[in-house]
C-alpha cells in the first residue's frame, strides 16, 4: 500500500464520507450546493481504492464517491474481483441508487460499526432499507443463493471448505437476514432453517463446518430481531454441529435471544408450547408445557430414565432432556412476553395463544361491549377484543376475589398476576416531578443486581474501579413497544457493592428520548417499572443478609440496621396479604399472628418476629437478633400462589422451624435462642 496526498477538497470529502469531519457526520450535513464541484475530489478517493493507496475509504463510502465522480463501472469491476457473488449482487443493487441513497446506506452501516458489543440496526433504518429500489428482492435472493450453496456443499457438488462465504458475503447476508427477520417475512422460516442446517455441520465426519462466521452472523441477526422459528433453527444447528466450540457460543447467544423475543410481542406468542409425547423403545417420554420430562411404561410413571433407554437410546434420552430444558425456557420467555404486554398502548395478538395451556392459568378481560370489560379465567370469550387483567384496572374487591380464586384452586400462574403489586404516584413524586427517589439510597450486592438487570430486560454497562472503568451508570428498560424508557441510576459504593439512586422516565419523540414528568407517564408503565425496582432492591439489598448483624460498625452496618426491619415495600405488602390467606391453613396457625411488619411465631422457648420484607428475625422480649442463614429451614410443602424471589417460602420455613424451637438441633441457632 502506498500513501497518496489528497487535495484539500478530496481530504474534506474523505472526512465527511468517513464520518470524522468535525462539523458533520453525514453527506447531507456537509452543505455542498453543487455535487459537480466534488467530482474531481471524488475520483481521487476512488482511485485510491482502486490502487490500494492510503488513505482509503471503505466499500460503501467509496460507492458514494464513485457516484459523484462517475466511476461506477471501474469500482464495480474492482470489487467483483475481490468479493464473492452474493456481495457483488448487493453492490449491483446499491450502484443503482443515486448518491443520496448510497450515502444514507453508508451512514446506516457506519452507525453500528466499530462498537462493542455491536448495536442492532435501528428499526427505522431497516424500514428505510426495505423501501429502497431492489433491496428487499435482493435480501430474499441472497439468502436463497446462500441456501443453494450450502446444499451443494452437503451434496458434494462443491468442494468442502470451512470458508464457504467470504467476509463481504457474510456481512451482506447478515443485512438480508436482519431485514427479513424485522419484517417477519413468511418465506423466511423454511429457508433459514435449511440454510442454518447446511452451514452448521460438515458433509464429512470432520468436526468443522462450512461457515462458522455466517452461522454466528445469523445468530447475531436473530438476537436483534428474534422469531420463534429462527430460534428453533439455531437450536437445531446447536444439536447437529460437531464443532466443540459452536454450542458454547450459541448458548451465550440464547441467553440474550430469549429475553429479546419476550420484547417482540408481534411474534412472541407464536412460540410452541413445548408439549411432546414420544415413544422410545418400550417406554414413552412425555414433556409437559412447564418443561417437566417424565417417563412412562404403559400407565405407570417411572421415577427416572429407564435403564433400557439409557442403554439402547442414549442420544434420544439426551435430546429429550434438551427439549425439556427448551420447553421450560420457552415458558419463562412467554411469561416475560405476557408481562411486557401490559404497558403497550394496544393489546398484543393474544389470540395466537389459543390452545396453549398457559392461558387457562391467567385472568383475561374481554370487551363484551364498548368500554365494558369482563374478567374471566382462561381465553373463554371468542371474537372480541382481549387483554390481560391487571390489578391496577380493578377494584379492591375484585382483586381480593381473584386472589381467593387463585389460592383456593391452587392455580400456579406463569407470572405474578392476581397477587401483582401496584405502584401509584406518591405526593413526594408529584413534588419532585421529574424523578422518583422511592428506591434510592439502598446498598446492594452489585453482581446480583446486574444479573437481575439482565434477567428483567434492563441494559446497563458494567461498573468497575479499573483504569478506564465507570463507577456510575444508568440501567435502562425499553417499554410499551419502544415508546417509553425507564432509567435507574446507580453507582459503585465499594468493591462488590453499589448504591441506588433515582429513576427517570423518557418518551420517544420523533426519534429522540425526551425526559417526561412523572404525572405524564402512563400508570401501567410507571407501575411496572417501579415493580422491577422494588424487586431489585428486595433481592439484592444487604438488609436481607442476616450475617450483616455481626459486621463492624460503619455506614453499611448502619444501613443494614435501618433496612432490616423497615416499613414494608409494595412487594412485601403483597407478601403479607398472601400470608394472611395461608395462615389459617397452616398446622402451626395457632402459634402465628400477623402484625403490620412481622409474622409473630410463638415457640416453646421464645416468641419470634419474622420481618415480612427482609425475613430477618427478632426475639422477644428484648428484640434480640436471631441469625438463621437461608437453607437451614425446612420445606413447608404448601401451595404458594407466587414465588418470585424466594422470600415467601423462606419466611414460612423459618416459621415452621421456630414454632418447634425445642427440636432445633443446629448448635448456632440453639445457642442464640437460649442465650
């Protein structure tokens, strides 16, 4: 490569097209009144590309320059000698556009380049791309061409290679797949499944594959725009590949793909329910919608995988175990999608779930007359608008009645619906107007907090005290179909711990996020976001860790003392309501009393107060602290109407343990009680 000195105008054009000009990052913003004056500078840039000279633009900016300088034929011939057929076909489409269209395409590609992790192509950009002459047709033809090449490799018609597609083709196919996934094209599922199968495994017994690069590029596209069918195809690729590293890499992507599908409500409810019944030798395998795998011999349910199946059909046993895991994960994803549907302005396509057993365990509302909604268990009313029931839209009496139904019928709902918390705007929040401090100033375990961010669909950068690291940040969740955003500020307190701050809300306004006063935030958007924050604090706060009682005095210990027995949050109030319904059914009910903050348990040696928020324990008569580490309690065997964070079962297990305190044989607990 040689260095060439550019003329001033060519240097200016280079920086504009590259996106490094100080005054603009777009060609439109360069304020060039007559493109003809830039023809000669544009030709300089194209010549540099043809001669492999420095400075050299990338492919797409060079196409812009070629259009300005009248050098399309020269550049097309140059690229055709260096790129595969699929990339050349994409070039041909873009060469047919005017300079403005080429510049917008180059700027779209550049907007996601060079960032780690790579951000998704914006939905608006994909919509624009679909409207450009020839590109939507190219997307289908490109994927069909890739499919044909993969099939030819598998059939031995093309010599096998691990580089079946070059880098330019992989990038082109990635854009084609993203566009088709974004538009949810009807022709895509079968085509993509065939393509993925063809590139995931060698036609020989080699432990390689025709294109690991293309497989991972398709996986990244599915992560950005997931569909149930595309996820199923990737799971097939994971199962059939013989490359040891591919399943591990795909598993990492599945952890991000499944939550992303839950946010894409237009397609999420097409997800299969996972149920399966399959004969394996003399035995029958049954997978329930909840992901439970059971084995049967005739009408008799077996305790484990039959020895004959393990011996004669080990691969089938492994496959069915994997399918059961997938079914369980699909239930988690479906529950998240159902929850996400609460905040949308219009109800998602819930009717796609007709026949799925999950609908029978949920409360639905049907618009039986204009503006008149009627609640029912199950999708029982056809041909009318339907939405999920939410307690924020119901009277106190109706909420109480539905909680009784769920409790009495022992309905295990896929997510907390009947017992769902409601968060209303407080006078303090009306006064602050633009932010809420309701869940501020908590000291939390940071790794646990960040894991919950990911689990609940909040994005955040990793905080750390290393050079170049960040010690403060904002976790964000996109809601209401992309129209609203909640932002929860937090900062590192010390290594391993963080402090929480305020939460703000933003509305999408003409492509930009605008901070919105809290009174203008839709009530369900506000409530659902605050519900997540309550969960974050309830699960990660150091106030719930009984071992902090023995720590050295200081700010963190002071926070623990204040928080361990504080007023109940909304989630703890709902827990209290559930306990009030459960207590009469307990064998120890005559030893238990529910107060405003505590479940009071009378043992034979002492009386104990279990806090309904933290599950920490005080002993009467002097409120001495009792440390019981989670895991030492006993299982109650009771039906619990919900169990989102484990706190309800923990409180009950401690209650059963302490009601029979003379039988406690753990020396550390007994010593504290008898002190």
